[in-house]
C-alpha cells in the first residue's frame, strides 16, 4: 500500500466520523465536539457500533496484521450487537443507528450520507443468482424491522415504514409502507433525518 492510499484511508475515516458526530449532535440537539464524541462513544451503543465498524475498515489497511485484526474486531461487534455489516458494504458519513441490534447489511450495499436506520433492518439480495443489493441514498429513513431486498434504490429523503418489505425502488421524498411495500400517495415525507438544507 502506498503512502497516498494510507492517507486517503485515514482522511476518509476522519471525514466519515466527523459527519457521524455532526449528525448525531443534530439529532440530540447538542453541539458537536470532543466531549460530545467521547460521551457518544462511551454511552451510545449505536454510535459505538458504527465507529468501530469504520475503525475496522481503516485497520484492514495495516500491512500483514490489519486484516486478521479487523476480522476479529468485526466478529466481536457481531457477537455484541447481533448485527452484521458486510466488509464490502459502503457507508457514507452521518450514519445514525440509535438501536444497533438485529441489523444485517449485506455484501456491496451502499448507504449514503445522513441515513437513519432502526433496529432489525435487513438489506440483502434476493438469491445467489441475483446478487444485487440495495442502494440507500442520502437522508433516507429506514424504519424498524424493514427488509429491503434486491437491486433497488431508496431515493434521497425517502422513508421506509416499520416492517415494510421493499422489493421495488422508492422515489426520492416518498414513503413506502406495508408488505409488500406500496407508496403512500399524497404523503409528505416526514423525514426524521431532515432533508438536505
């Protein structure tokens, strides 16, 4: 690994964690800063869960020992939270997971900026022969127990209701509920994560 690659990984880690801190502070009605970061890391399981997953991805870049140490750390997180994030999943900054239990984020899933995800959410493919996985765009909200399956896109600022089973795209700023999920007509998206300002 070149020095440039290492620096890019560290910059990406710092940027993502900085965005996490800013979004969590906004959700908590607090000011971001070192004190807030330490409190969240020590006292908020969701922040702890996301931070250490990000750290594991950074750790993988360390020659020789990085990959095995990252795998051990990820295994410990899986055991502690009964949740799994595939190492190949891409998660941008501002990932808000207040209750990090029972979550499965499958291989190659992509999650944008300032996404809120509640407990028991599954993002995965439909079958081994259809390996495409969901894309969650910026400022989306995914309710508890939702299952998002296949190569679908949840648009910017869209919301997915609790226990919805989503098999088709959800357009930006729309709300999807039910099993199978349907769009609510004439529903304004009360996006808990606030739309981009």
